[in-house]
C-alpha cells in the first residue's frame, strides 16, 4: 500500500536532464494576499473598454482548485455601456450569494471552493461569463472548474535485477488533477539528476543505463500536486557481476506508446534497448517524412522528445535498435496524434441591413479533429427554420426578410474535443422612415389544378415610392428554404401563379419594394390547388410463355392518399367487352395474366384513378403467338387512333429479358 506523506514545505528535486524542462508547480499565493488583490471595487464600469462592439477581452479558462481555497474565473468585457455581467453554471444562471462575488472587472470570485456535502452543491462544473447591453447578449466560452485530486498508485515500481553495464527501468502510475509531478528517491534520498546515466521521464519512468554496483538500493516513486504528495512502495535494484563478454542480440525492452496530445504539449516517445554490444537507437517516421530538428532531442540513450508539438507532428514513429556494424535490427512503433482546439480563420463581421432584405454571416474555423459549428442569438442556440438558414456545414448563417426582431448579437461557436472558441457580430436592421407598411388583404384562390390567383391591396401609407411587389411562394409542407419568388409590377394587385402541383397546399406572402428598402411581409395566406384525375401510367409487357404475360408499371403511392389506385382491363381484340376492372392499390407495380389463348391478340388497358375520377388509359396490344421465337407489338387495323398510346416494339419481350433501360 502506498505510504501517505504529509505535504511539507520542501523544494522538489529537479526532474530534468540538460535541455529538458518538465512542467513545474507554482506555489499557491497566500489566501489573504489573493483576497486583497481581488476584492471588488465600488461599482459601475466593470472594467469596460471604449469599443462600441460588445466583446470579451478576457474569457475564463479551465482551472483546478483545492477545496477550501479561493479561486477566480477571469472575465473582462468591452462595449457600449451600460453593460451587465452575470455568470452561468452548467447552462443555468448562477444566483448571487455570499459564496461568490462578481468583481468589478467582471471576473467571478469563489471564496471557498467546495465539493458536494451536507446538501451544499459542488462548485465543480462548466462556467460561462454573460455580458449584455442594449444591443444584445454575449456568452463566453465554457470554462471547466474541477477539484484537485490525487489517487492511490495503480502501478507501483517492481524489483529489478540487472548486470553491470546493463539497463534498469522502473515505472509508477498514478492519476491526479493537475497531472502529478513525478520524482524518484533512492534509499529515501532524491536521486542525483546530474548523473547522465539517470533519465527521468514525465510519465513516471526512471531509466538507469550503464549499471554499476553502487546503483543497487531501494527506489521509491514520489507523486506531487497541489492536492497531495504520495510515495509508492519501494522496489529493489540488484546489480550483479558483469556479463559483458557474452554476445546478446539487440532487444527493445520498451517501445513507444500510442499518444494523443494537444498542440504545444511535449511528446515523450520511450525506447529502451539492450544487447551486447550496446545497440544504436535511431528514430524515423513510418511515412518516410523527416522528423526534423527544431524542438527535437534525444533523452538518455534513445528516448525521443518533441517539444511544442503541432498537428504536423502526428504520425507513426519507429524506434530501431541496430547492432553496430551490421544490419541486424529490431524495431517498435507508436502512433502520435496531435489535436488542435478550434480556432477561427474567418470571423463573422457586424453588418447593417435594410428591413426586409437578407443578412448573412460567415465564420470559418479549423482544428483537429475538425470542429463543429453552432450559432447563438443573444446567447440562445439558433437553429434553422422560418427565415433562418444554415449552410456549408453551419459556417454560413442567412436571415431573410430581416425585421426589428432580428436585431441581436450573433455568435459563432466552434468546438471539438481539444477546445472551443467563439466569435460574435451584431446585426443592425435599418428601418428607413417612410417605408410602406405590409400589403393588405392578401387572398389566394385556386383557379385550376395547377394555378392559383393571388390578390392584395396597397399598403396603408407611403405608397408613392413603391417600385414593385415580390410574391413569395412555397408548398405549405416544405421548408422555407425551398421558397421561390415572382416579381410583380407596381400597378398590378393580382398575380396568377402557374405550374403548381395538383391537390397541393401552398403558402403565399408579399412585400412592397421601394428604392430605400422593402416593407414588412404581409400576413401569409394558404390555398390548395384543385385536384384532377391522374395522367396515364407508363405500361410495359413481359411475355412469360405461350399463355401468360406480366404487366409492369411504376408504383404510385400518392394515389392511396387520394382514395385511388389502378384499374386493369383486358380482352381478345375480337371480343366486344373487357374483363375488368381489376382494382389494384397504388403501391402495386405488376400483375400477371395467365390461361390466355396463344393464337389470340389481346388488348390491355391500365388507368389510374383518384377522388376526381379515372384518368386516361394506357393501351397495349400483345400477341402471344410464337412467344418463344418472336417478340412484336400488334396494332389493330381499325384502331389507328390509338397509335400514340402504343409503346415501340420493345414494350413486349420474352421471359428472361429485362425491360428496356
């Protein structure tokens, strides 16, 4: 079991070899001094700058706190005063209370960071700074606040026996927030980091090369962070006599692990190799690209260190251990994945647009993995719908027919697993004095199955400058983005909309236009086109044998919505009456006729029907004679008026052959 140790004021031993700088833990400031520095100032300005646009000059960052200690989440806002600043926790407004204080510059002070106990909620969570003035509302990026922790060791160092001149490796693993700083002790004394034979890796590994008898002893791993200090079980190193005269093949004891890091962190790719003679360790990339030299160093006898990693460093790295003077080698490989938080390459720009026109914002973000983009309007998630459209993977926001209710601050939020970023812009709607009001008394009346007549009256005021009207049309069941427009002259107060679909509901509204802008939209009105009987269905025939055939057509599911389907009739051409109708639902696409006379020519009719009646029929004449040898289409000598209904010869084909493409 790990030995707990009281954290006493002591300087942690350095964990570095020349040129390698691990993260150091800054000592926490005295709580009294911190509180004095952060006491709220009397009142009003909230540290505002002089920029007219509401914007954050400081946003909160992720942080880790010790229970009972004060912590500050930074926030500073610029914009036209007065500006109100508040905070959200986990998406809900953070109430004012004695536990927290809003500082004069907009930052949030938590007097005593606490975990959940005794009915009091935990201070852990996601925090957002919220700023608002008369132009709109702005939300900062999310900052995650977590409690400092330290677990027990889940991997303790194990005893090692090695030969003089050989290699020894110890490892310990422990979880904590912030990431624990690992040091090593030998016989309860910090190891000498100036000894080049000792290599300490930040992930909790101690390597000792060129073993000597005096290296024998008991080794402990010491983990430290602001939450605690823990000491692992002891592990004994025993160094035996030299076996340097014995040849040993190169062997990689430990190869590089797969790593996922964020840009600017340090990658440590471990490689421990043994053999006699000592192997030469080298590194390469599997894709053949050069590793480079900037920020690259080798620690110990073969560990690859890449400082300040970038996305370009991602790849598979290969460690090779070569026997000197030969081609004998052993390899091991590990994948490095470098993630980059979302950042903007194009920010949305504040714009002013006349009422009734279209406003468009664009933001482009990059990151690894590629970030997801969402939009906020005055701090609330904005989805597509109505006159709002999102295009190009949400990178373009379009607002058509803008009105006073669209004036707001719009934020583009780009987020991926590595982090998030936000950018904002303001929409100002220009409402020119003297613009006409919305057109009145808009009516829509069905004229036929494909036409609707729309009429309206002039606006009540400011009509002299009207240069025309624009009628907006869409199917009532369609998304607004499928809307289209038709222009109408200023002297016309009705318009016939053509080429519509039968039995379909449509939505119409209209705007008046002047040289200075558009009016508000009229109240929408709905109208449905009249119904009509269906058009003749396309029909093909497949011969199945000398006494049977198959009829094929495309299904028409919409017929079922209008109490319809298909009617099928057939007869020998010499007969005076048809067999039928055979009623078939609109979802059926084929029907077989059997027990037919092989020596007879048949006439087949198929029509579609709905609540408005029967449509025109498609007619086919089929001869079954010689079906195994021929395929042909027959036209009755007295029915030349049906010629336009006949398919070409390929409408009838023997069994086993498909319909024409």
